[in-house]
């Protein structure tokens, strides 16, 4: 199917119309700034708007600092030192990326809350009662920052480790000649060279923090995502929800502008072909300290929450109604598979069009579609629901004029709405993979094949698809896992009586039924591990072993 679609000469207006459809939700969000609901906005200003702004800002900045500290330190140690357990930690340090923030929030709440096992042990050991001792509040903004940092630091770690590994050994030798210690070299030479990668990773983590709904809602923290949901469902004002979504989009765009501006100011350059620094072999207490520093994020960000989920799942395992659970799993996996196929197909279409035409229009279409991943799922979902609701209204009016009957919800309130939103949200993930794959194929191969009389269809089937197979598979796998973990958009757009694993885990946790949330949460984490191993392999291929 992919071959038949891509081999056909693409009419320029088809991708343009497709781009317009995919960007329509974002356009709706922007357009609604012109029609404010004055009464509700006055209520928000008088009550919670300041807390939305302050909490969202603190959350984003706190996660940026946390991920920079964890990601930079672990990447530096892994890139420059040989120590006990380093080979295992190459994979282990990425595993927290498989743990969605809302799931780690559920795990640590069950572990550290007043009724959790840790405080129970403290009370039994010291014969304390509740109120006799101080214990950090789990459901708080600082806890949300810490927990998000534990699962989002791999964004910084991945880019930082690559950047550190590509730095030449000659720079380190020159620094030693000038009397720099390892710490001085790290701060004054290595960090400035890696700064663009560090800022990019921190920006990704900040955008994920701003997009989060499950964690902040579970902890009772007022942010823009909780405000959007509350305005839509509790206050019944779609306009206010969309305008809050627009403000959240501005926050995200500010993060992107800051990240791009920071790159433009960096004027450090290095050669692409460099001699890598040999790893420094550690022993004694230095080996223990470095091993502990690298193992701790993995322990806190993956091992402890995973063990907690396994314990809960074992306690509820025999009470699971497996027919219902497999129905839930099949619905979730089916939705993710369909979405992954459609997103990869559309991404391949745009990539292939850009390959053959190379026009400014095709390049701009790809850039615009890449904006979707930078925006929170809640924002896109709200915009998508307005667009599809408008289409439903017009279709129903037309049907009533022709047949005298209304068809009801055709697009909104159906699985189509979910797939459409996911396409907007995750198109960038597939485009990055397909573009990277197609750029590795030399244009001379196409020219040689066409010169020898091959058609575009034959070039696609005999040259491009075999070489792109890995890129297409990776793109599909990443989109599949992203759909599996997506919570805010699914909560807004899911049809009645339709659940996914993420929604089921959220519903159980919201009802304080954490034990029952464990099984769907574990399933999400287990499936998310697959792309982690692929990413690890990619990093190992681009850095020293």
C-alpha cells in the first residue's frame, strides 16, 4: 500500500490540503484569542490564573534544572570513565524514559504517603503517631518536579552523552598542559562545547512538563493543563479552555524561542572527525562514588517504581477479570497500531514529495507539521474537538436538509477524533525518522536508476523501501509507544465506553485505587522498553562503546 501511494506522482494540492487539515486545530486555538469570555476570564483572574502561571513556570524551570543536573552528570561520567557496572548502566540509565510521569507519581505516592509502607514502618519502629513527626509532602509541587526530573533526565542524557563523546582528546590534553583539573576542564571547556545539546534536552523536558496532566492533577497542583480541563468540563466554557490552551502554547513557544536563541549565541566549533578520549579507569572509593552517582537515577527513576507496581499487580492479579483486561489491551494496541501506520504513511508521503520536488513549499510543510510535537496533547485535543465538532454540525445540517434526519456524532466523539489528534501530535516523530533515513540515500542512486530507464515506482521498490525499512519501522514503533502513553488528549477525545491503558491507570489512581492501576501501568512501561533498547543501540553506534 505504501509503495502504490508513494510511487504515484503526488499532486501538489493534496499535501497542501492535508497540511491544512492537520494544522486546523492549532489555527482554531490561535483564532479564539479574538473572542474572550469576559465574565469567566474575570473569574479566572480573580481566583486561579496567577497560580496557573506561577506553578507552570516553576514546574518547567524546576524540571529543566533537575534534568540538566542528572543528565549532564551521568552523561559526563559515562563518557569519560570506566567503572564497575558501566556496561549495564549504558542501557539502565535510559530505562526511566519508559516510565510515564503520571505512573511514577502513582508509585511514589503509594510508597511515601501517610498510609504507605515507609511511614507505617517509621510509626511502628519509633511508636509514633501521625502528626508526631515531619515527613515531606508527596503530593506537592517540589515532589512533582523531582519525580518528573527522574523520568525526563534521559532527554538531556542522550544528547549530552553524544556531545561529550564527540569532543576530541586533544582538547583535554591541551587543558592538562595549561594546568586544568578534571573539574575545571568539565566546567570551562566541555560544558560550553556541549551547551547546545544540553539546552535542547532541557527544552524537551520543559515541554513535557508543561504538557503533563496526570501528575499535576493527581497531586492537586493548579497548572494550565488542569485549568484547561476544568474550564472545559467543570465550567462548561470551551472558549475559555481554548484560550487557556493558547496561553499554554505561548509558554511552549517561549521555551522553543529560548532554546533556539541560546543556540544562535553559541560560537564554539569542533571538527567532525576527532580522536576520542580514552576512558579513565577508576578504582577504590572513586569507582564506588561514580558507580553510585550513575546507579541512583536508575534506581529512583525505574527500579523502585517498577518494584512497587509489581507488588501491587501481584496483590490484585487473581482478581483481574481477564476478558475485560484483554479487551482493554486489544483496544489500546489496536488504536496505537492504526495510528502508527497512518502517521508513518503520511510522513513517508511528505518525505518522498520533498525528495522528488525539493521545493520550498514541501520543506515548509514539514516544518509546520513538526510543531505538533512541541505543543501539549491537551492543546491539540481541544482544537481538534472544535474543528471536528464544527464539521459534524455542518454535515448534520446538510443531511437534515436532504433527508430530514440527523446522523449525530460522525467525527467528534469517535475513534477518528483520537487518531486525528495523534496524527497532529506525533507527526514530527515519524518525520524525523523518515527524513533521516531518506537523507542517507545518495541522490546519485536515484539519478543512476532513472538514467537506466527505471520508473519512480521501481526506484521506490528496489532502492528506497529496502533502505528505508529500518527508519520506517523505528518511526512506527516510537509513534506506537507515544500513543500508548498519551493521556490528556485521550481523556478529552475518547468516545463513550472506550478506554486505553493510560486512561484506566489514571481512573483507578484518581479513585485512590492504586493497586488496580498497577497492571495497566506495568503494561505501558513494559511495551515502552522496546524503543529504549533501539535508542541505546543508536547511541552506542554514534559514541564510544
